[in-house]
């Protein structure tokens, strides 16, 4: 990190892919995020296999969650994540929950609640999606999700829905 540690925010990023070697897409994105200026990796979850959310006529997903410390403002971090998605062949067609080479979601940004047209934090589905909650719980079992509650409580009411941790 190049800036002072006093301004650091702990953020959590969800990673997902179901096209063009999803595990490699996740591992490559992990390295790209860790290599961003003003980003320090704190933790990275196991990879998880999950059935697609939304249209079922697409391949299953590989998901993970990464914890970082950063001095980047939330919107700058979002733009950096979108740039990494683009570099990995992500094409935004407006289709919700469709197949993609890479999906990077800013799940949590410190204790902040952000509601902007281009960014909602905590991420809209953070409290209900097994493919987000279980990897997040793996790396941050004491986490308080702003406006949603303790992750341990959220996970108790979230069934696995086919989610499997990969070896």
C-alpha cells in the first residue's frame, strides 16, 4: 500500500465465472486484484462450485471471495474491478445472471452503506446467496454485514442450494 494505513478500508469482493476455464479466470482475477495499486490482499477463500442463478441453460459457476485493505474510494475500486472484468473478456449485454467469463462484485466496503445507481453496498444479494455467504464466512466468520447482521446468523438461514467447496 502506498498511502497511509489510517485511511484503509477493508472490502470484500465476490468473484464468479462460468465460461472459458472458470477456475483459471478466478485465479487470474485474484492475481489482478492483488496487483492493484493501493490494494493489499488480506484473505482469499476456497473455490466453490455452484449451479447458475437465473437461466439454467448455462454452465455451473466457480465462485470465491477475497478480502482486501484499500485506500481506494469505493467508486475507484469498482472501476478497477470492471476494468479487470473487461480484460478477462467480460461483455456486458444487459442480461441479468447470464453466463460470463468473469463477474467481480464489490460486496462490502468497510462499514459503509452505499446506494448509487452504479453501486449498491452491501451488494444486494449478499445476505441470501450461498455462493457469496459461505466463502465470505470462511474468511471472515466474525463479520458484521452493514445493515444485514452478523454473517453467522445470515448463514444459518441460507441453504447450500447445491454449493460445494472444491478441494
